C-alpha cells in the first residue's frame, strides 16, 4: 500500500488527482468547524465540554458528520441526508416499477436515479435541519441538563436562516463529493464519510491514553486485531463458477469462456448497522422530548423505562442487555432483508440463461435460481453474525471504558474506514497499472 502511494506521487497526473482530493477533504473539514448563524460558538464548546459525551442519542449522525453535528456547524448534517436518500431510492426499486425500469436502463437510468437522489437529499436536509434547530432551542436534549442555551436569539428569522444554511451546506457537500469522484481519486461521498469518521480517532485515543497507558496499549492491540479481521472478512468471496456455451454466429465462434459470480461474505456492508441504530434511536428520541426540563421533577414512568433499557450514552449507566439483544436481532434481520432486496437470484439466473451461461452441474433456469438462493443464505448467515459481533464491540467497550465513543475500532466506523481504504487503494493501483501499460505501449 505504501509503495503504491509513493509511485502515485511520482506520476504527475495521478499526483494532481490526489492533491485535488486532499484539498476538497480539507475544505470539508473546514466547513465542519464553522458555526451556523445564530449559534454562540463559545456556548456550544462550553456545553460540549461539560456534557463530555454523556448523551449519544444522535451518536450515529454525529459520527458520520465528524463531530460537526454537536458543533452545530454549517456542515452539521454531514452526509447523512445523502446516505438516507440513496438507501431509500435503492429500496424503492423493489416497490416502484418505474424505478426498477430505470435501474435496468444502464447509464441513462442511473443518471435519472442520481437526480432523484439529489432532490430527496435536499428534502431530507430541510427536515433534518429543522429537527436539529429544534434540539438547539432546547440544548439540554443534546448536551444534557448542564447546558441551558446555545442560541442567544431564537427568533423566526434566525431559525429560517439556520435551516437554509444547513441545507445549503448539505448541497455543497454533495457537490464536493461529486467533484472528487469526477476529478479526484476514489468515490467522493465515501471519502467524505471516511474523513469525518477518521477525524474523531485522535480525540478518542487521546481520552483513552489519559486514563492509563496500559489501557491505551490494550486498545491499540485490540484495534489492530479487529482491523485485520475486518480486512480479511471484507475480502472474502464465494465464487460461483459460470460456464458460457460456444455459439457459432456466421463464421465466428462466440462464448466458451469460464467466469464466476463473486458473492461477498458481507454483501450488506454497513447498511444493517445504520438501520438498526436508527430504529433503536427512536424510543430514546421520543423520551428526550418528554423529559421535564426541571432536573428536580421526576420523569414519567415510561420515560424512565426507555432510558433504562435503551439509554446507552447516559453517564454512569451501562448498556442494558435488552438493548444489545434487540440490536443484534435487528442487524441479523436487516442483513437478510437488504441482501434479499439487492440480489435477486431469479434475475441473475434469467440473465445467465439468456446469454447461454450455466453453473456446472446445475440446470439453467429455476434450478440455478434455487442454487443461488441456497448459496446466498449460507454465506449471509455468517455475514450477519459477523456484523452483529462487530457492532457489539463499541457497546461492550461502553460498559468497560465508560463511553462508546472512546473506542473507535468497532461497529460502523471500522467497517467504513476499512472498506473505503481498500477501495481507494485498489483504484490507485489500477490507475498506476493503466499508466504503466500506456508507457509500455508508447
């Protein structure tokens, strides 16, 4: 990997792409620190220091924004609206026939679906920014009871300006991601998520180091082992062999080639963790709105029950086993659900039959679809267990270290870091290989 980066910087055109990508990432991080209009940055910092990560109701969104969400910056929403919109559009291809037709139209249909994703992203940004402003008007729901105010003026004009600014920030983030994809190296939105998550690693490791060097060393060793395991599993594939029959068209012979269908062990990637976290976040979010603003007043019984069983992130309280059990169950369910939505064995079998392909020993058509479904079920089961075990690591670290955000090697963060890193390095190596072939041909 290091040799690939060294060779990349020695190649002029690739060096320009890498420097352009780094420049865009720097702009993204700069925007994550600029406060929104109407927010007192000093009060926000004071509340954040007093809270000291005692509330993680919006922890997943704050993770994907690189801490910009709780800073209430112009990039506070980060890439979450775009991720949500992309997932919704992808799921709609199963429900709406028009979206399914667009998916099969190739590049033209993909361009149209990308346009729908952009429109939906702006709509979700307006909704999420309005929700975030509502939290900012009552900062105790974000930072705990120690914080009383972060908005000196909560008038209608200021609120509308904040919503407009955060929505425009989401649109700018989309544009930055597309610029990286077009003129830089790697997938733009993936690299922005990578940067946002990686930005929280130094702070988390610094907190662990302040506690004790022995704990820091243990966490680093565990982190390296977890990262190696994730790299190994993410590279695992079940290659289903496919043989194409020979065909004579005129005087030319076509087909007769052998290939395979690569089926990843973790086909759902990080999506089940996002779905499960979002669903389990809703009860706590509802409880936050019904918690009395006066600390001396006792909350309702159902609010206390939700905080007890779903209250991960409240200071001095461990993650309850009920939360862990529901979390694991939802992740396993959404893994099978998402794989079933994104991979259709019947369509794959029909396409293979259409072009004269078959799996050795399996008849074309329905038997092929049943065989592919059998293989998918077999590899999805360990993949779902792997995702569930990986997602439990931060929760267990929460009970041991006192806060889940102090342990960065687990859950969605490590999956995204490793996945995007592998994808970017592969793209750099492919461009280097292409450059070497061009030099040879000259």
